[in-house]
């Protein structure tokens, strides 16, 4: 890849809604971080069975996709857990759709997530099972059109069909998180505190490799993992996070004066996100220059992988890219490996499209296949 050698360009500086293409920025921020594994917490303990814990927003704590739980195993040996918090996280990013509050793809954000801040409802033989079981008494029979009360952890399974499992966000209030942790650890006392001494001896606990979390985030386009990863990286870098803290403030090195984006969240859920194809190509090329290529390709979805549009199946492992879609938006940005063993960074962004997206993807696939064969 040469710095400014465009093979084809049109409206390259036009700012558009990137949808989940914003996750490319989140991926770069994570790959460029100093730690190979996620810092889940720093802890300190005394001889009286008390442990003091400062959480770092790790999204994998008791998450169903990450069975290895080092922090949980560590906490299991104490009588009292003191959770120390001096960062205030906005539960939603600006520009998120409020009517999605009961959807599993938009859990609330916080500094100490647990179970992905989601519950799972499974209806079997007209009986509803809930996980974690702590919320069993929070299921109600009601005709309410949403799956959860807006301001309460009361869940409504009336629209769930038999044999179907759905995820629903719960409200992660401090008392709820403490009760969940006590229920899981069995009889441990959990308290939240806002002040703590810096004279305690702190121990860092890491959870999972950054790349394994990134891969799941990119392949599933997991919004929660993306958002919490940005929070985790910011806290790990010593940034004090407040509701006013934006990704643009936390990650100034990902800014470009020529193609300045409006970067609002880590997932692309926000309609306020704006960037140009030129900016995404800049990020892709800069990432390729600074990060080992095998790391990049290991976390980017490829043609034929689960969830990747079928229209690009022919390209197989010659295309590594991230899709981005919401109503009237479809974007595809990433790397194209050509027959002549060149690597092309590309970004195709379409906004305001009201037609059949499968036709749009077919046309994109034709263009990219031609580039793959020609170069």
C-alpha cells in the first residue's frame, strides 16, 4: 500500500454515516494499545478477608462467551468485596435510539459490567426460563409492548415464541450489580465506595487476550464489546471518563486534519457518527503500517466467514472487511488481497439507499472482484 496512491475515488471526502464501520476505529485503538490482554481490575486485599477492587470496564466479566474467569476465581476467596469507583459512565452514547432500550444489542454501559449487562429469556413449553437466575422473580405477565420496563428490571416475555431465546438488557444499578455478584459468589458481601486510599498495594488482574475479544466483536458486530473496549482502553490509559468524554478526546492520534470525522461512540449505533471514505482508508492504511499484518487479518471478518454477506463468498480470504448497516445505510471497508499479491485498502459507503441491499452488495462484489483480478 502506497501512502496516497488511489486506484479509484469518487466523493472521497464526503462525510456519511458509517454505522458499524466505526468498529474499525475501535479495533485500531485496541490493537495499538500497550496491553496484549484486557486489564479487568486492580485489587488489594487485607488479612481480614476484605478485597478492594477498582474495575476497568472489562466487558468479558462473567460473559457467556468467555468461560475463563480469572477475576471471579480471585474474588471467590474473600468475605467482603469493596468496589471502588470514581468514574461516571454515560449509560448510552449520544444519538442512540431510545426505543431500542430493550434490545440485546444495546445494553447500558458502566464501569463494572457483569453478564454482558444482559439477561437471557428462553421460552419452553410456555414456561419462561431466565439467566442469570437471580432475575427469576422479575418476570411479569403483561401486554406491555417492550421486553422490559423502561425504568425497572421487570421483564415481559409475552412476545417470545416457544423454543426461542432472546437477550434483554437489565439496568445495572449499583445495588443490582452487588446483588448479582453476591448471588453468583454465594454469601460474599459486596459494597460500593467512592473513596479509597492510594497507599494500598495494588495488584493488576488481566482477563482475556485483546485479539480474542476483538475477533468476536468484529465477527458478531457486537456493540457492547465495542463500547466497553473503548472505555477499558481509556481507563487503562489513565483517562478519567465522564458522561462528556468522547472517543475523539480519548484517542486523538486517530484524528486526521484532512478528513476529520465526528466520532461519537465505539460501536456505530449513533446516528451522530460521521466520517468519509477517505478517512476510513486513512485509518486502514495507518493501521497496516503500524500493526503486524497477521494480527489485523486475524480479527477482520473475511469472505465466506459466518455473518459476512454471501455476495462476497467468491472472494474468500482475499477480502477482510467490516460491514456497517442500519436503515438506509450500507458500508463495507477493509482490505482486498489481489491476484498480484498487492493489498488494497478500500471503503465503500452508501447512505440514503432505499432499495434492495442484496442488489447493492452484488454490485459492490462485482467491483471488488474486478479489482482483485486486475491488480
